[in-house]
């Protein structure tokens, strides 16, 4: 059984080990979402799944130049809202994996 803390430690360590490349981060995002869904039954707090999805997606936001978007910059999005294109992507990933 994996705890929420262990889950976040695992995906954050993996994120930090990745190169700052769009392809690498997209792979990390997909694998992290799949891992989250596989472990979601083991979490005590079910609301953590929604928050974890937001965190995973927000970590991989990129600027037009290809650099990771700093959440403190002016062009960043609110952390608790997903833009429509990311909602569509997330839905397609979840449908492929679980339906």
C-alpha cells in the first residue's frame, strides 16, 4: 500500500531527474497520471486524486520557447484551474488507460 506522501515523493523525484525537454516531460506526465490512477484506490483521502492531477499537469506547462513555465511568472495560469486543451488531453489519457 502506497501513501499519498510516498506517491508524491516518487513522482517528484522522477520529475527532477528528467531533462528539461518537452518530450521527456510529456512522458513523465502520462506515466504519472497512469500511476496515480493505479494507486488511487489505496489513498485514504479521495480528494487527493483531483489535486494530484492538477499538480502533475501544472508541472509540465511550457512556454512557447520550450522552457518550463515558472508558476511565479506573469504568464502562468492559476494552479487550481486547467485550461481546456489540458482537460481534453487528460480525458483522452484516462479513457485510453481505463475504458
